[in-house]
């Protein structure tokens, strides 16, 4: 089995989850500059779209910089031949791996027969994996999935995936029906780890991981090879700092401003600055004066405006501290 870069990772390892509209190359670069995870994933991209005339617009979501390696391109769809073509494209773009999304619960994605819909169609899921492996060549193929659609189905679903010889398998420990509203079923992961005996597939757990200490506890309790962290990264590019660093207010605001400026320079004319506001809400939180500063930043339409507002706030903060 070809596991490529996976065999070079430390044990255990920690990954940043792919989150649509959040973990673009800009945010990944900010994270890499503060505390880099062992693996990055791209936002997921449609195989159908990449195999259409609209490919150009989607390629921006596959943008990455060298500081983000190793980086895995995540894709979704329901047509094996499109996965074959997409895998060849991903290999040409020199990604370190390709990951198939078989867990997204979004109604539009499921309606296409993609994402979590594949939980109900193991034969198609296996066909997709094999087509991806054929197109990927030397590129390792992995899957991110859930424990079931409406109910827990790990005893039938997980072995079907493992049969295909995946390099790695990430399990979001909820069903599609549970979305992200119920607690993740970490108690099921030790059983899933036992299922992979006799294969070389690496296993990652995902869901409700608060920080690296929490991730380490879950690794000890489950025997998984790695942990994927997602929502905990909002406003905290230091999440993967092994020392457990708690950033100062100044450091958080400095990271936010850098994030805004890099976003504007990278996506100007392609993505609206409005998208940065959800990040601003996450960065500007948990300190005195945060709510007022946050309200002012919500009115900004460009990074230069935010820079002035943040400078005034920092000046006031410095005077108070002095």
C-alpha cells in the first residue's frame, strides 16, 4: 500500500479539519506562522465542478503555499470517473495526498448523492475510492466519514472502506442525522481501531476535541493514530502549540490584522471582505473591551479601516496597562 507522506508523520499526529468557507490558504498560512499542525486539509471541492467548464473558479479553493505542507486536497462528489480525473489533477498540482469526503451532512451535498449520502451506498463508495486511487497514481488516498447516516453503522460501513486499502481514514464520531449537535461518540473509536487490524490504514478521530491536551487524552483512551481538530481553531491559530500557549490580547489582534491583510491581498476581487467578519468575532473575544471593539470591526469594509480601529484600541489598552 502507498501511504506516501503519512509514513513520515510523528506518532501520534494532529491534523486541522477541512471546514468550508473557513480553512482557506490564507487561514492555513496564519496557522502555520503561529503553530503548525502535522497535516493541513483544503476546503472540500466538487469533483463535478473540477471536471466542468467552471473549473477555473474552483481552483482557487485548491490554492496553497509551501509552508502548508504536508497538505491534502479534499474533494466530494458521486461520479467515479470525475474522481479519477480530479485525482490526476490533484497529483499534477503537487498535493501530498487526496481525501474523499464521505461525511458532509449538508443538504445540497447529500442531495447530489455525495458526502454523507455515500454512507447509504457502500458499493458506490468503494467504486469511488478505487477510481480515485487509479487516477492518483503515487498519491496516497484517504477518506473522511461518519459513523452512520441515521443510526450507527460502523460494523458494516468501516470494513467496507478498509477493504479498499486506504492510506488513512478519519472518523467524525457522529451520524449524519446528529450533525454537530450531539456529543461525539468517542466510546466507539476503540472498536473501530480493532477493525483495522490486518490493514495498514491509519485512523484519525474527530469531533468535539477542545485542545491538544484533550486530543492526547483521546489518543490514549482509543488507540487511534491521530486526532483531527476543527472548530477549536476559530480565533486561535495557536491551537497546535505543544506548550499550550495562551496568546495575549496584543498577539490575538496582531494575528487578526495579519489575517485580514493577507485575505485582502490574496482574494481581492474574488472573495468579499465580509467573510473575514466571522474570524474577527472569534479573535476578538474573552477580554475587556472586546464587545465594543468587535462591533466597530463589524462595520469595516477593508483591512486598512480595521488597522486604524485596532491601533486606537491597542493605544488605549497600553495606556491603561501603563
